[in-house]
């Protein structure tokens, strides 16, 4: 079964970092955007709460990305 976040196609984090080579970042995408933690994504929580997307540099964990 393939899981995919329902916001993936319009998620600015995914758009910017979806092809990253950074391992930590790749790991988050695997766990959240295409994995079992997608319902815990802080970006998603933010989007639904505020009706707008957070900064593209906010990771699914809620932390600012630092590459
Ligand atoms: S970062 Fe969050 S909102 Fe964006 S695609 Fe991944 S799981 Fe969905």
C-alpha cells in the first residue's frame, strides 16, 4: 500500500525539498509525507489551524530546516 499525504502536491516544503539529497530531510519525507507519521505533521497542523501554509522551511517536525 502506498501512503501519501493529501497536501503533498501543494506543500511548499515538499516542493522545495522533495528531491533533496540531505539524509535527515529525506528521512522526514519518508516518515511524514509518505509514511505512518503523516497525521502528526506540524506543517499540516499549522495549515489547518491557520488556513494558510507555514514557511516552506518549516519541517514536518515543526522545526526550521537547517541545510
Ligand atoms: S510536510 Fe507535512 S503537509 Fe507537507 S507533504 Fe509532508 S506530511 Fe504533508
